[in-house]
């Protein structure tokens, strides 16, 4: 259901914090990006096989859980940066 991700993410955050595992909060990033684009009215909900065109700045497909190509690229760049940061910590001399 819509909003369930918040419950699951909260549980995951608590577990990761307890285990001292770094968190790459992509959900928060997507939420921040979505705030920059006005919400779509339900009147724009397409009927299959139609697709709704992306508005400038949208990284997630309207009325859909999937991302645009640009959105996937942005998320991938965040993951790569997070892995690089973790790798530096793990390989740093102790």
C-alpha cells in the first residue's frame, strides 16, 4: 500500500543503526526531488497503453513506481558515491 515504504524503511534504519551499517537513503532523495515538481492530478492518469509524459525535473514515472532514465542515472550515481565512501573507510589504515 502507498506509504508502507515509510514503515519498512524505519525498521531497516533501526536495524542498520544498531549494526553500525552506513545508510544510503535513496527514498529521501526521491522524496526531495518530487517536492520540486507539482503533483499530478488524477485526471492525468493514463489508460493503458498510454503513458504520461514526464514534466521537466521528474525522475519518477507519473503514477508508477519506476523511474525515468535520468532518475535511474541519478540514483545509480548516489549508490556509486556511497560505495566509494564506504570503500575509503574500509581500506583506510587503522
